[in-house]
């Protein structure tokens, strides 16, 4: 990994990170490899967040830097993650919750890893999840929530998907800082995670795209 690029992303130096990316490309670096280095730097930032060495504002800024790098690199990548058919994923923050910071980071990381991601946004009612599953035919559905009230909404959404006869067609992950194994069991989800790394692991396993 390029220590300079990692330091720039983790240090919230957006201009510096973009200059480094341009320099690496000008020097003939493979855009896919540059993207992998940027994603690895986000993993470092995520680890720091878990250890409370950085906080939500830094995570948001890191996500913005990553988005800028991804926007620069993805059109240049041929036959790599940007065009790979790794699976379809529907994501949204459940009804009653309007938080989207964690969800947006997960959406970004899944997108740059080659998944076809459909973000339903925030405060998403059950019928919108059901309609999206019917329309998009995803392998994976992600339910996000930051508030404890989201637990009942996640449970109701999963039950609604079951009532629509779609439960056995998808794997369901839930995420958010208060989510744990107990909440996963309560809601009836197939898996849970607090960050994008966990979402990526589950997506890879459930779509058979792990490398």
C-alpha cells in the first residue's frame, strides 16, 4: 500500500490525496490497483473509528475523499471491479430512522467493489423494500439503522419481506452502531455488521464472489 496515499486519506487531506492519485496514474499505475490502495486506506480509517481514534466527522470526510477518488478511477478501469458482475444489493435505512452516514459508506464501498447497488435512501417503508426486491431481484438486502427504535422496524421489514413470499430469495444483513448478535437474532436477519468491511464480507460470501 502507498503510505503517502493512506496518510492523505486518513489525515483528511483531500487535495493531497487527489494529487497523489493523479501522480500515480501519470506514472503508469494500474487504476484498479490505485483504487484498491484507496479502499485499504478506508479500512485503516474504519479500524481507527472502531478504536475511537477518529469519529463520525472524520469518517464522513474520509468517505467523501474516497468517493472523489472512485469517481476519478472507475471510468478508467477496464474489465475490473467497475464492470464486474458480482451481484445485486438493495440497501436502505428502515422506516422511522433518517440516519444515512454509515449506509452511504457501505453503499460506496460495495459500489467500488463491483456490486450493482440500489440505495433506497432513508426512512424506507416495508412496501418499498418489497417492491425493490421484486423489481431488482437482489441476492442481498441491507437494512440500516442508528436508533434503537430501528430494531422493531428491521424486524417488521424482514417479516414483511417474508409475508410477500420473498424471504427465501434473499439474504438480509442489518447494520448500525447499536446492532449486535442479539439484535440480529431478534430481527430474523441472516447477518449483522457495524461497518462497511463487515458488509463487504457478507456480500462476498452470499453472492459467491469472494476472492
